C-alpha cells in the first residue's frame, strides 16, 4: 500500500496506508496537521499540493472539481477532505497549501 508523506510548516509526517482510505480519515487517525473546517469540499481550508503520487489518488468528484475551479486551484491541488487513496504501491507526497475558509458570496 502507499506511503503518505505530509509536509507542513512544523515538519513532515509519514503514514503507511494499509487499505484504500479517505485522506480525511487518515488525518483523524494519525493527527496529520492538515487544517480542516467544513470536511465537505466547500471551504478550501484543507487544500494540499500533490507533489508526488497523483496516480494513487482517485480522481476528484464533482464537488471537489467545482471548488477547485472556483478557487482557480488547478495544477496538482486537491482538498484533503475529498481525497481517496487507492490501493497500490508507491509514495503520495502532499504539502499543505490552504486557501482558508471561503467568504460567502457578496450580495450586491
């Protein structure tokens, strides 16, 4: 199974993944230092850069794709709350790249 490496301002964390997993569950189980807010791919807080191992991640679902587009966050960025790690052998290297919670749309 994959090894997940998370790089963040305080250092790096390494987790061996035994079965296909949601990254949000790994964050909970192993106290990974990814900031979370909505946990539903609507706020942008848990944005990570995929440095390596994109082929070991399920493709983004519709909600995640929509938020990536709204934030202009294409090119290797994903939301930890929506990422699912596939079965396989290799390395998934991520780096925290949070946008922070989104502001509600202004009403004009």
